[in-house]
């Protein structure tokens, strides 16, 4: 039996694509065919094709481009308009490349994937595993997410992850199938008890708390100097479970030769008795890492949504 009482046969049935033959799923089938074929290409060719697609998307999705531009204006006021324009293009190139990276993360053999990724700080992961109290991997929404987490199949016993279902049922199954190489269990994002139970069983849990969150653990904290609705639950979960929290970030190298995964040591005195200050420190870690390759953070997401009415809507079209 798998974790959570699910048998292998039940799990295989849940991940079957056999039921998705309705015409509304045909575009998703075309995407799947492309992903399976693209992974056979040389790595740099995959990334180059993806970047071309991203530049096309930038021209077609004007509303998305507007929201992305506003994020960049708010978070990088020190850049000139021309510099932000270049960053905008590079970001959409990174978004296009993320399709190729999805294929790499889901379908590339681990032996080949291992050659593309340099892991820094693996001793921090090993030390946390030996502590035996579970691990919360503090992961963020970088464009190469699927590559960054796929290497966990080589670094760690099967992990769990907090998960939000996709609106397209076939995409939902594809994501779960793709991540099944390192994920033993997907935990619904509102199942806090399931998360704590996994940690107390010494599991490694992939946790992405960097998007706006409207629950009871949300507060307004600066993100690149601008107040944003922020999730403080990581500190509370670590306090309840005794788990070690490790920042687990990743990026594609500037020359498109591969990737680096950085596993940071745990923050000193974390968790403390002040979840707000703990979260502020985590956001600082993320900001520092984003600055290494700012085009590879997912700026299309409206990070400053959901704020009180007293704050301006930075996404409102002029």
C-alpha cells in the first residue's frame, strides 16, 4: 500500500489517461505528444525552441504582459524602462523554455538529467534527513520548477508535496504522472493535518508558500519593498511538527548549459516565536535568489493581488 492507504493499482488507475478522449482534450494531447518528442532533442535545442515560443506568447497575450510589466516596475524601480523591457522579453523566453523544462523534468531519464544539474548544499539535505524530524523544502515558483524538483528522485527518498488541482483534468493527471518519479504522495493544500502527519513520519515535503494567500495565516509583508499578501504558515508548521525548513531554489545557467540547485542551510533560530519575522527572513532569502536570475521567477502571477482596498490596484489598466 502507498502512503495514505492507496494501493498501486488504485494509483495507476487515478493517473490513467484513457478517459480523456473528448474533443476538449485534444489540444492537451498535442501538448503531450510535443513534450514526449521534444525531450529527444539536444538540450540547447529544446531551450531555444521554447524561447522562440515565449517571444510569440508575449506578442499574443497583451493582458498577461501588462500584469508582468507592472510587477517588474514595482519590484525593480532601479531599472530603466529599456532595461525592464529587456527583462520582460527574457522572462517570456523563460516561460517558453519552461515547456521544454516540463518535458525534461517529467520524461528525461534520471541519469541524463543528473548530468545537466549541479547540486550545491546537498549536505544540508542529508543533515536534515539524519535529524529524523521531517523536512519542509521551501520551494518557489521559478520557471524551471519541474526540472528543479525532478532531481529529488536522485537526492531523497520519495517525497510528498502540497498540491492544488488544475482546472483541466487531463493536465492535472499529467502533472501528477510527471512528478510521480519523486512524489510518493500529493497532499491537498488545505489538508494541514496530512502535511503534519507526513512530517512526523520523517517525510520530505515540497512546499511553495510564495504566492498570495488569503487564509488565516496571511499577513501583509514587503516583497521587493511593496506590501504583498504573504503566507506565514511555514513557520507555524515547522513549530508544530519539529521539521527542518530548507530553502530549495534552482535556476537555469546563463549560458543554457544546465542548471544549479541550491539547498541552503536552515536559518538560525527558525522557527522562532515570531512567525511574522520568520516569514520576513524567508522572503528575504527568496528575493536574494531571484536577483541572481530575475527573468526566471514567474512574474506573470499577480503577486500583489488581494490587498486591502486602501492599497492601490497596481494591475489596473490606465
